[in-house]
C-alpha cells in the first residue's frame, strides 16, 4: 500500500520525507495525518513531499514481548528505507519504538538519515520538564527490557513503569484480540491503558511518556480523563519539519570495477587494505566490487577493433554508483583509454590511475627523469600515458617492437600472467624488456599493466644487470589515492568524494 501527498505549490527547497508504514498501520496513518496538518506544513505546503509506504510484514501481529525477535522487522525496515533512498528522499520517519532500538544499525547502511523519534521526544521533554522529575513510561515489554528510555532519560530523570498487573493488562490492550492495534479504541482496551497510567501516577509520575506509537490513537481520550500524557506522533511530526535537521554523512565507500583482470582486482584491494591506517576491522574503507571478467578485452578493441568494452564498463560503473560508491577505481591501465567517454555520464568521479601515477612520479622524482613504460600494446597505442606525461613535462619511453611483443607475451602468453604464471619465462621476459628501457635511458619504470606488479613489485631502487631503476606500481598509487580520499572525506564529513 502506498499513499502520497505532494503540493503543487512552488517552493525553493522541497523536503522529501518517507514514512515507514506496516509496523503499526493505524499509528503510521496517524503520524501521516499529523504531518499534513502540522503548522510548518500548512504554512508552506509547497515545501514538503511525504510518502507513506506500507508493505506486507508477516510479524506485524506478534506482540512485542520481552523476547521478541527483531530480525524480520529489521530487514523489513531496511528494505523500505532503502527504497526511499533510491527514490531520492531526504530522510525517513520510523513510527515504531521497537524499531528505534536498532535505528542506528539501519541508518549506518543508508545514505539518508532515519529521523530519531527518541531524539524528538528528548528534545520536547528537555524544553518542558525540569530535571529530576519522575517520568512514567507506557511501553511494550520488549522496549522496557531493552532500556531504550533509560538510555535517553535515565541520567536526568527518574523513570517508572506500570506495576506487573497493569503492564500485563496494557500488553493485552494493545496486542490482544480486539486491541488498540486493531482499531478498538474504546471500552476495555482504553480502560486498561488508563489503569496503567494510574499506576504510574501512583508511583509519582507527573508526566507520562509514550513508548508505543499506538498511544497517540487514544492520547486525547486519556488527556480528557486528566492524564498528562504526550502525543508522540504530534511531537515526531513537528521534529521532522525542523530546519536544523543535519544531513546524514555516511562513511566513504569505494566502488571497484573488478575483473579487468581478476587477479589484479584482488591485488588492488589488498593494497587498499594494507595502506589503510586501522586499529580494528571497522576502521577500514567500505568497498563495493563488481568482479566482471566478461567486460570485453580492452587491448583487443584498441588494437584490432574487437568488441567495444565501453558499454560494459559504463554499466558496471552505474551499478557501483547505485550501490552508493563515492568514487570509482578501475585497476586496469588499458581501461583508462575509455574513462574520458564514461566519466561525463556518471555522478561520481573515476579516480584516474594514470594521471595519479604521473603526478606521483613528478612529486617523487621531479620532471627531469626519463620514464619507461611497460604496458599492453593497447595502452601504448592509445597514448593515454603519453598525454599524461606530456601534461606533466615528462619524457616517456616505450619498448621497441620486439621488446613490446615480449611484454605482450608476458601478459597474454600461454605462460603469461593472465594464464596464472608469475615466475619462470614471464619474469625473465619482463626483466629483459625492463633492461632494454634502462639502456634507452629510463631511470623510472611504470609497471603500466596491473598484472605486472604480480611479478615485479613497487620499489624505489631495483637492480637490473647493473642498472638501478625505480619501479612504480600504478595499482599501489591508485590504492594510496583512494585511502587519502577516504581519510579526507572522514575529516571533512562530506558525502561527496573530494576531487
């Protein structure tokens, strides 16, 4: 079931709020109604767009007793919240106290905030009630057992609950046959809630806090009987329209176009992990990887006009974008010949491994050294490294024809790296091609295919038959750049990827 209200009036900034229904249909509908009639919305109807979304939830009728399982509830809430995020909503409202025991867990996996109903209640109480006041709480056995109200109010207020008999009557009134949750708002259910309130007053409670959203359905009746009880749906609705709501700042997430090639992807991820300063698992960078070896061969396209990989690369990038990636890494040098045509159609940046590598070389060694390039013939022919080198003022050297054929055999040959070899013939051939570039005058060698660092590692001083040369691994440089971006995003609290 879906319900939507959108004003046709114009407004400078539209605030889109999604409401998770289905956990208590009547209480959720009551919140929706109170949002629509709140003062802020009536005064500027063009500013707000609300969507109340309710799907079948199999455990909706189960009473929230002390041992109730939250697993299916968590998954349901996450799925509805995720649909709001994917539809471009600014925030989610969750009218269910039991669900607020895991609200932070859900929000951690989203890119938009789940507005904190307990924060709304805390804000209201702190503005209207003096500290040390005794507060009574009408809540389910589950919420009581979780200590939700102690976490938010226990430091400054005395908290009391109904006595055992009144609590049992309250649970039956809410969740039993013909209870308030089913729409029976008068008679015995209302009387049981009233008796629970009297139990709280007998313990010295001067204000009664709601720990069940269904309490809003009978709040006016209780108030007419002289019970000082708060309407959580009204308070939550007002809270949602406050201008000071802070945007959600989710952790930085790195998207990786994998499978180009498969082993190089794993190597790149290992370098990201190894270079991330972390004291525990949770300090590491979120990564979402699509290992897609079916992306057509980049070199085959550039050299022989075989299948264009652009569409497959673009589709992979869009899926990473949809998964919440703040930046995209492609651990494949040759694939960067296609990056420029893809980037214009993405909302998030592709971290350019080639330009980052050239900039790193200039910073580390200056612009005076001759640079040798060991790469696929496709990368060499595409001139992508040449363009980056010229922009930085570097001289780029590439192997002669026979040596370039040797490099291709190192990568694609029957005993090459893509066939699973990293020792023997492929290593000997790679060292010969590297020595050839050293003889041409190269003092720095770029391992310009992501398979090559599986044979020769990043090294500042490597000896090749008397030639001392620096080996630069672009995969390592890309990993270091991605780690730096994640650290910068964490420092500035920015959702967008720093460029």
